[in-house]
């Protein structure tokens, strides 16, 4: 909510506030940010964002080039093997609540049937001081009903979440693995994740 001047023309000496002006000031005050705690005075959101970072990939795990990354600045990378893996840093405001997340993929055509192992993703946190990893969002698997739906550009979605972000102790990433096993084909395009969150405090990091 934008603040409103209660008297744009200015104040005369000894002039008194009216009840309407006092109520306007009271509303503005309730919507201001606490400069000590950075508290927003309530829950803001849901806020929707596309992950702004470029992914890391599993190419370094061996001599095979698992990803074609020439179009990553256009928003996608393309799997050059089945079962390719990639990782996106996920940065949300400290104290925010992740409420939903999805990854957008576009498998190639020509599937005779759905892959035996469908694409999937999860959200992982790395605890900085302990050096341990944990699943913040359990594995979410592509649930396309048939090959026609699967071969279209579509999202793998998490459903409703309630993951509170703790940037003081953890860093977060989205881990995705493309289709593999029977009926799998290389060439899946993977786009940046997108997500929604709510927040109650500002975060200047």
C-alpha cells in the first residue's frame, strides 16, 4: 500500500488534525516497515518468481557431455544423455515461506510410451556449518497421463508447500533428473524453475 499525504497543501500554525487525517496516518503507520526488525506488519504474498540463476550440471562427473548448454542464456539446457542431472541455486528472502515450486520441461517427440522412470525434481538444503544435506521438498515426479501430454511443454509441480527459509544456516538448490530407463529418449529441454513464496520481513541479502 502506498502512503498518502494527509494534507498535501501543508499545515498552518496551530492547525489541528481532523479524525479523517488521523485515521489516514494510523493506516499508513500500520503499513510501514519496522526499521529495527524489518517486519512488514503482516504476511506479504504470494509472490511469484522465476529462478534467475544458471544451473550447474553433472558434466564434471565423467568424460561424457551430458548437457547441451548453448541456449542456457535463452532459458533452457538440453539433455544429451538420459538421466542427466542439473542443479539450480534457489535464493529466497530469509524467513520467507516457499509455498509452491515447479520445473518446466519440454521432452522430445517420438516416445512410443511413457519413460519407465519419469523426470523428477526436489529441493535440497545444505547446512553450512554441519556440511549436511537434507530434502526440503521430497522428490516430485512428472505425472503426465500419456505420451501426448508428456511431449508438450509442461510443468512438473510440487503442489502446496510450507518450507520456511533459513539463510543464516542453509543454502538451497533445486535438483532435477531427466527421464531414463525403458522408452527414454535424449533431448529433453529443461527450463528454469519458478516458485511462489510469502514473507513477513524484508531481507537485504
